[in-house]
């Protein structure tokens, strides 16, 4: 039997008594999970490897508390909650632009999330991106494991759960991360399965990001170039997530609730749902909309806007269907060594609106986020005055 097969046999053995252990410990989380985490990590095969091994139950270190997976705060009983969808078709027409700016300002201050349509990224490009990420993840493991790493400063890496050894429970997903700007790696370092299309998609997303930062600047009452001049659009990273079908989706999550530690996120997702945002104390589904991209405010934008814009908690449910695929473009420069501090924009401050946060460099903010994993409290709390 191969080492790979032995690893999964060990995990299956360790999880065979899951229900009995959960009954005796309450939620199944009260145990030493380090050996199982190490065994799982050493396979370098991720969650997809578990599924390919024929696993029929969720390994114990993926099991979340009932409070984490609870879906009672759901929009199923609150159908009047709908994440705003904003049409960008006429952003170059003065009258229409004013209305778009108003809509983006309201969405960013009340939801922290919105979807955009008519954003000038061709549908065939978006489709090819999703197909390429599926193609990468469904290669033989010996191909993917070559870039498997937990070094957060590697510009291109594949792994499962960046905070595997810190999190309360593991999430049902694998991730390929690729730095696209600034100072990207040589093109040959990107996986061949998705290299060409990610480089092409990066150019489109750069343009869309610059347009959105202009609209957001105007929504704050600033010059349209204010946020880009601050450097908010100087860099971006793709986090390409693969969420395999889960045999027991009620026991875990695809992605724990969190806020993004960046300035802005643009998300491309396939047609398998699961993304939810916490709004007005209810988990609201963000259903896939053909041709739409999801946009959300990051914590660093909340800081510099002095809480004018809000970064909202969101999560991804596990699903018995799959794979769910998404590509999140984080506008951030955390790979850069710059000590430039970002603090609330002076023009937004007044006696009635005093500064709420200390300044922080992007690198320091990300270092804290990475060291804490996905904390219960937002990383913003340590900066709040």
C-alpha cells in the first residue's frame, strides 16, 4: 500500500468513531487534533485528496460547533434582504455615474457587499478562469504538490487551509494563491493549467479595480483618484478556492466567517452557491448571478474611510454538490516590505467624526491576521482607538 493510501487509511480510522466522540465531548472539538492535522498536511493532497480517497464521513478536525454551522440566521425567512446589484454600463455618463456612485456608497456603508454587472470583463474570459482553476485542482496530485507550501511569502503556492494549525476547525476547501502585482514572479512559476488565463484576467481585474476605487473615492466625497493615489490599487493577489462536494455538509463549513484583510475584494464564482454575508444579524445568501462579480469592502478600506465603509463578515457553506469554485482578487500589497502607514483619511475627519483607528502598514496588518488565523474578533479591534 502506498504512503498516500496509508495516510488516508489513518484519517478514516481516526474518524470512524466521530459520532460517539461528539456525543461525549459536546461538539467533537475537545481533543488533540495535531497528529491528524499533520497526517492530512503531509499528503499535500488537500480536501480533494480526501474526497478522491472515497472518504464517507467528515474527519473530526473539520467538524465545527453547531453555533458555527447554524443557519437559523438565514435569509430564508427574510426574503426582503437582497445584496445590491449595481449596473456599471453607463459609468462614463455624468448623470448615470452620479447614481452609480450613490448606489456604491450606500452598499459599501450598509452592506459592505454588492454585485456588479456590465463590468467589461467578457463572459468567456470569466468562464475560462473558472475552468482553469478546476483543471488545476483536478490534476494528479504529484503535479500540484510541487507548489504545496505554508510559506505565506511564497508568491505562488497551493495548500489547504492557510491557518490549518491555528483554526478551531479546518474548512472544506483547497486554495491556489498567486501574486499578480506588483513585482509578480516569472510567468513560468504560475501553474501551467491556469497560467495564460490568470495573466489575462489580471489585466481586466486591474482595470475594474481602478474604476471601482474611483467610484468609491467619489462616494466618500473625495477626488476620484484619491484612493488610487494612496496606493490602494497598487497590488493584487488571486486566491483561487476549490470546494469539493462534502459528504456531511451540515458538520463543517467551506469557509469560516471572516472579514477580508485587504482594501477591496472582487470575486468571481461559479454557479454553485454557498456564499453568505452577515447583514442586520441575518446570514443572507449571495446567489451566483450570470455575468456578475461580487465586490466587498476590506478591513483596510474600513480603516482609511474611518468607518464610512464597513467590512462585513461573510462565510461559505459546505455543499453536497460540487465542486464550488471561486477566484477572489484581493487588492493588497502585503508582499511588499513597505512600512507606509495607512490611517483614516484626513479629509474625512472632523470634530464630529474624529479618527477611530491607529495607522498600520499593510504588511503588519497581514502578519497579525496570519498569526491569528481567522480570529473571533476582527483584526480591526487592535487598531481601534
